[in-house]
């Protein structure tokens, strides 16, 4: 009986020591903070998603993407890296690996997706939430405000005008032609 309890204790300790390592994977999720303006006056931002600190083989990965405000922000095309297939629809990602044994790299980038929003979005920003199954939820905020002009051309105009006036004054006042009275 003591032998059985000692095996049970060792087994439980082994499971407890393994569990934190199995859950150590972290979500890598980033979006371009400022969106790019398109010809139809909308903003497009590209988001990259994956995991880091992975220590197990991954054959499938599920996540839900939540966009706020939902009535204004739309998810665009999902582009996956080689070796991954998306069988999910809409904002639900369900990725499958083409490797039967799975991918066991420490850092895995699954791919990218685009988010489209109107330029004049109320509040001037949108929130994108990535909710992977079994991992922490990650949020990104994208601003649709474009940066105002800095006025950097004004000092150049003043400098150019001053230089032109100085050159003009030099040519008008130089004394290369002398007049003599006869």
C-alpha cells in the first residue's frame, strides 16, 4: 500500500510540474496602430497573430476575433503562413496544421488579417480582441485619426525667401560698373 501511495504521489507531482509548462504559451498579437488611408476614404490596418514560448506540438488552433464597434469595423482577408489552413468562417478562426505530427516550434506566426473601418469613425478608434481557446485574451486598439501637418514647410519658405532677397540685394548694390564724368 505504501508503494502504491508513493507512486501516486510521484505521478501527481509529475502532472503538477508539467502543467505550468504546458500552459506557458503566450499569444502574439499585434496590429499597425495607425491605419492606412485608401482611395475610398477608409482605413485599413494589418494584424499579425501567432504564439510564443510554445513547448508542445500544435495540430489545430482556435480563436475568435471580436471587433468594436461591430457595426462600423469589418474584418478583411485572412492570409495564413505556409502549412496552415483555416476552416473557420467569418471572425472565427480554426486553423489546422498540414503536418500530421503538428508544429512544435517555440514561436509560431500563423498569419495576418486586415481590418477595415471608416476614416471618420466616432471616437476615432476601434478595438480588436483576439480570444484564443485555452490562452489569454489579447486586445489591440487602432486609431483612425491622421496626424495633422507639422508646418515644417514654413521655415523652409522663410529661409528660401530670405536667401532670394539677400542675393537680389547683392546684385543691385554691387559696384562693378563705375561711371566717370568727362
